[in-house]
C-alpha cells in the first residue's frame, strides 16, 4: 500500500527530509517504524527503539498498534515539538 510519511523536529533534522511517499506492507505503525529502522542510517538512529518518538496516523495521536491503510498519513516526531 502507498502511504505518506512526515517527519518533524529532530527526526526531520536527522533524516534531512520532511516527508516521503512509501510503498509498504507494514500492517501497523510499529511495523512501519521497524521497516524504516531496517533501512539503516540515518533512519536507524532517528527512529531507534528506546528513543522517544511519537506517531500520528491521519493527524491523530496513536499508539504503535494502530493499523495502517492505503493513503494513510503518518507522522513521526519527538514527544515535545516547538512552534
């Protein structure tokens, strides 16, 4: 499925990009995060397990068990972001 992923604050800075469109078979936010980490650097460092990273799905905060769907809008960001 095709999804749109947005990165904010320190995650965006570490990746050097603010968004991308991906093809994925990841069923959940957790699986997507693991898929991105498996890409290696800089994703592995920016989204590492144990690192405080929040996720939103379709502009609503979600836990990592939330199910992805075609054309989902996903965002990854640190727990506190500035304006």
